[in-house]
């Protein structure tokens, strides 16, 4: 059963920032990364959200999928699961190199 995906306003802002980051390289690179991000969200997370562990910087109830961009850059897709509603709430697209003390939802 695939879970419905909900995107928080903070997540949407993070995605816009991610888009600008990728477009700074080139538009073709940005398109490729958005295709990969869409696959990670709509296939990997939506179909099996319990697969990934609790987010290391916050713990329960937040889980995270480590999304790789290029060879060195990583972003955490931070989300929560509402099993009764069959929904996954995407909360942040957090740069893994950022200071974890500044993490907020």
C-alpha cells in the first residue's frame, strides 16, 4: 500500500532552495536531481516509509532518508508517518553538512 504524501510549507521552501542549489551547476543537473528526488519520495518513501530509521538529530517520531546529490553532497528527507491515515508528512529537506544543532521542524 502506498502512503499519501503531504508536503509541509517548510519542506516546500527547502525544495525551492535545493532547486536553486542544483541550478547553480546547470539546468540539466537540476532536472536530473529533481527526477531522482521525485523517485525517492513517490516510490521509496511512499511505498515503504518504515524502512528508514529514526532521524539521528531528532529521534522519534521523525524518520529520514539520506538523499545523495553528486559524489559529496547529501540531504536528509525528514518525515513522519501517520499509519492510521496512511500518510507520510515530508517535513524537511535538510543539508547533511549543516549544523545539527540548528535543525528545526
